[in-house]
């Protein structure tokens, strides 16, 4: 079974509650992944639709603790 989407990460603007996929209209929320910036502990949060596997960036970033 092939996982993921061959499309790149699409930028979307969040409006209201973010739970619905703008591509396939799946309405039970998203999986989350972290895209780490090279040489940094800063990560971009990427939303992944569990149904169509498209990936979305809505501008969220987090700074992870250093060990």
C-alpha cells in the first residue's frame, strides 16, 4: 500500500475550525507531521488528510526543546 501524496505541500488559509479537507471534504480532522528546518529545532506543522493523503501548510511553526 502506497502512503502519502505525490503532490507537494499546499498552502491554505485557516478559516474557523480547521477539521475539513479542502480537497476531498473529509470531515474527521487531520493527521499531523513536522517538517524540520535544517540545522534548527524549528518545525513547520503539516496537516495530512487521512482520506486523500494531501498535505497542507497553514503557517503553524513550533520550536522543539533541545536535549
